[in-house]
């Protein structure tokens, strides 16, 4: 991705941000709609969400 999540989480901690974050996980292809047309299982979106949450928790631990 193009977002430095480590710096983002660090900045949010520095300002004592305690509210929700919203992520938009997308398939790792240039056209996310193409992935849907290709018969990608909807379960993949649950997997992306779980991976995103784990990643944010990791950055929260190390910052």
C-alpha cells in the first residue's frame, strides 16, 4: 500500500485519538471490480478485514 500505517498509528496515539478508524480493503489488483467479475469469493473481504485489523494492532503495539 501507499499509506505509512506505522506513522499514522503513532500520530493517532500522540493526539490520544480514541475513536473509530475506517479502512477500505481492496483486492490486490489494479481494478477491484475485475476481481469480483472473476468469481472471487466474498469470504476474501472478511480475510482482508481480519488482516487489516491485525496489522493495525501490530502497529499499535510497536509504536
